[in-house]
C-alpha cells in the first residue's frame, strides 16, 4: 500500500533527531516507521520550516519525508499556519502526479484541510481516500481554555467539516469518539487506534538517575497552565506534613534548565512553590533528550500527569513502560491508558488534595508501587507497542479502501441502470 501522511506543523524528523518533538511528531515518526516495516511505502509531507532543509529525505528504504514550500521557510506558530494550507496542498498534489497514494492520512485538523484539498486535485478519475487523526479537538480546547485558546476562529467550522468530509477518522481514545459524535460525525466511520510507546527505548530494565531525597515524584511535559503542574506543587505541603522526604522534579519547558530563567510559566510555578514553602523540594530540569528519559523515569517513585484535559497523553505510557506507577487526572485518553488501581491511580481533575492522597498511598507502600509498576509495564508492552498500533491503523486503511470500492461499484451499477 502507498500511504501519504500529512503533518503540517510536526515533522517526524524532529522526533528522530532532537529534543523539540511533541506528541504529534513522535506519533507520526513512529507510526510511519512501523508501517514501512510492515512493507508499505510511506511518504510524510510536512511544511518546510527552514531554508536549508532538503526537499526529500530518505529515512528507510520505504519511508520518505518531503518538505513542502508553504509559507515562509522558518518556524511559524501552528495556530498561524492556516493561510498556508492551500500551498501545502499544491505541493502535495504536484508530488502525486508521478503516482497517487492509495490512502492519505491527515494529522491535526489543518493537515486534514490540506489532505482533502490535495485529494480533490488528484489525477482525473482517481479517488484518493482520506483518513484523519485529529490528535486534539478544538471543541475540547475551547471548553477548557476559553478566551486563552489561540486557535484561529475558522477552526470552529473547518474542523467539523474535515470530520464530516474524510472517509474515515482514527480516534486515539474512547473519549474522542464521544466528542466526535457530539459534533455530528457518524460513528460508523470512526476507528480507534491509540498512540504507542517506543518499547526498545522505554523499559523497566536499566539504570536510574540518582536522586537527592528519599522519594522522587516526576512531572513531565510542556510548561503551560493546562498541564496542571501547579496542582502537583500544591500537593507537596501535605506530603511534607505527613513526614515524606520527597522531591518534585519538573521536566519540560522551552530549553535547558538555564533557559527557564526567561520562562514565564516556570516563574509562576516557582512562585507557587515559594508561597507554599516547598521551593526547596521543587527543581526544574528543562528539556531532556529522549534517550535520557528512561533513567529519569526509573528514578521516580511515581509520575504525576494532572492536566485539565488531555487528548491522549504519551508520558503516562512511557512511565508505565519503565515500570513506574502513575497518578493521572481522570480526563480524556488518560482514562483509557491508565487502569485505576491496576496500573496507576486516577484522581479528579484540578484536585491537589486528591493528588496528595494518591501519592501518599504510593510513597507509603513499596509493594503497591511494585505491583502497579509491573502491571503498567505489562500493559504498555501488550497493548501499546507501535507494531500493534500500526496493525490497527492498517486495518482502518483497509476498511476505508473496501468501503470506497463498494461505493464505486454501487455508482457504476446505478449509472448503468440510469
């Protein structure tokens, strides 16, 4: 099968070569690699964000990344990219003149806009089926961020239009299916395939970074308010007062630890810690290379992910794969990946007291930590390998192609009758 991936703002090359990769970069890179290893020919189209990038990069014998000229050849915040989606579709459709793909898979709503546009411009008579993974939905973002949502206003009608226009949607969790149904999208056209985890990199076997206190709690992710890192800090006084010698290590931000001196959210979080009198128990690591993360995970007694909302959440999977129990807010995809009281603990969103209680239960009981960590590692390995995710994605593609063939046969018969 010839597969075209469209990932307008998240190049898989970032996931393969740097610390700046977010969840979509990792997802597209790992899924494309796994599909190529299953024998498919995969081409990933992404926007050129640097003048020095080559037009085409060969990653594997059956996996290429194509940089398309769409807007200025520099970094542009993703919420400002919509005006360039027509140019992205131009470049994709030109590349398809040699040979169109069997299926095109858009990642994020703007990629869906470009993918549908390119598919409409395909060679005469050719129908290129479009599959879509949203990764995050604007309806959820607006619900939780309100006026702080920086998405372009067109997203409110373009995103549902993409959902209704594509041949199939691949949702990453059950919560997303309910959101899509509420947008008026037929659930018969929705498949579910979760994000995966790199099980060669993340495992329970290997060294652990030394820590400075008896217990360590880890928070990993971008430093933005919606990630709820301040809620974890607010849980520390209760743990201190209960006699736990615990440190909170915060990983993430716009650069290394020195660069956080100019990070407004890092300053806010430090102010919260100072006001609560736990600043000596909180440290900021900044960005960490992916190959250094397993040792960091293994150094922790628990990893906490307490976002206001979360479309999927890769960090809990990586922690589980390293055999570390997780405490997660019971929102979005976290309710699917983490099984309450089996691989981790669920807490209500925006509830620092519940986070403190869950952490106290884990820190006080090494046997419970081992049991949850072991079950989490087993779940990550059996359910969330990229090989399994690729197989489920391939199944969705085949369903799409079969449905398209049935439609074409129906149209042919109807035309003959008329």
